[in-house]
C-alpha cells in the first residue's frame, strides 16, 4: 500500500503544482484523473523520488520513501509521460539492455525474463523489429515491459494512453489491469473513460489538489437523483448554458446537450439521468468555476 500524506510541491518559478495531497493507493489499479497542468506528472515524479516535495510524507508498506529513496527505487517501475527509445535497436535488444541495467546479469535468467516480458506485453512477434517502426501503442507496451522487467512491487505509468487509437488504448488498459492483479499500479490520465474502464479506485486532481477520491461508484453516488439533461437547439443553448446549475455542454448533431446538477431540474426542458464519472469530473470543475467565474466546460477531450 502506498500512502501519501500532506504533499506540497512547488517549482522555482513559483508554481504550486501540488497542495496538501493525501492519498492511499491500495493494491489494484488506481487512476489519477486530471486535466493538463493538474499536477499528475509532478505527483508521479515525487513518488518515484525524482523530485522532493516541500512538505509531506510518503510511505510504501513499511518503507519511509523520502528517508530511503533508494529502497523505493529498487522496487519501483516508472514509465514517464515522455521517454526515448534507442531508435535503431530492436525491442528485444532494448529490453535486454534495461534488464542488464536493473542487475539481471546472469544470461540465462535474463533471457528468460526478457522472453516472459515480451510475451506479457504481446510484443513477442515483433521482438526483432527496430523500434523506430513501432506504433505509439507498441512503444508504450515496450515501455511497460521495461518498467516491469525487474519485478517491481509498485508500477507508476504517466498518461500511457495519450495519443493512442481506441484499439491500442484498450489493449494497454487491459494489460495494466492484468498487471494490477499482482502489483500496485498507479495510472494517470486525462481521459475519464480510461479510469471508468479499468480502475478500482480513482482520485480526481484539479489545480494541484485532490478534490475527490474513491471507487467510481462512490464518486458517482452523491450525484444520483440530482443530475439532469436537456437537449437544446444552439440558439436556446446560448442562453441556457448561463444557468448556474449547468456543469457541462456537449455538441450533438444539430443540438447542444447540457448537464446540470441540483435537487430539481433547472427548467422543464431537463429530464433526470444517471450520473457517470464524467459528470463527477464536470461537477467538480463547475464547483471550482463558481469561485473563478470561468465559462462552462465543453465536453471535448481537450478539456480534460
Ligand atoms: N519543471 C517545472 N518547472 C516549473 N513549473 C512546472 C514544472 N513542471 C511542471 N510545472 C508546472 O506545474 C503544474 C503541474 O504540471 P504537471 O505536473 O506537469 O501536470 P500534469 O501532468 O497534470 O499535466 C503546471 O502548472 C506546470 O506548468
Ligand atoms: Mg503530465
């Protein structure tokens, strides 16, 4: 179990990337959901001991991570958001190279481990291909094989699905869900659908703060019975979206779909609907927006 307690992270330019973040990450697949700039990568680098927080405590099992970062690294697999692969090498050569770096020096054992990992991430058929010909999904799967090669107990993967097509995304999420049966996996994403698909627990990070944490069902529960949808023409929507209860708008063919929260429908045009995790996310955004007076969020992927 990974436990974060009151973590603050700031940068030399004055940006406060994380504010008082406390989280408990249990075995299984844990999703860290947040828009660009929310602080996901800062949090993951901090847990991976690549940067030190200004304040707070991190424990992994009995280990005090900040007091003994080397011990954490020995049991960590970390796949950063951006990583380079030697373009002219094959998948097998790269994985073998990282296995040596991780201390797997006995050749037969290393070969067995490399074989097992290539199979695990389903790259065995392309193991002799140069990685500069790999698709984004193949690169990410090789990255996960590298992160897993030394049998970590904690795997941190930073936005692995970004830029993947739907088939590759699902394949990667399935892979991580399988890994999470044995290893604590912390996954960050800006896509609600990713966490909805596979994560047992979720934390929503907005502007450096954890605003919600729990199972997807727990997060959705408070909205049940208090979520409303209206389908309006574009003209009607221009006025309708200004209502303070509106949490999100989405373009549909020839119309605009608005979601609103509250004990009663904001206007007779609204009907009750079942909430999903996306509504939780937009409700939290709306709550913060009310303080800052920003416009209602459009439900396009770029916005989260
Ligand atoms: N090395 C850095 N120096 C200064 N500011 C940074 C640095 N890294 C991230 N930030 C800022 O910290 C905030 C959180 O960034 P980041 O952790 O990358 O968020 P996310 O991964 O959720 O997109 C952003 O405002 C970003 O601009
Ligand atoms: Mg990031």
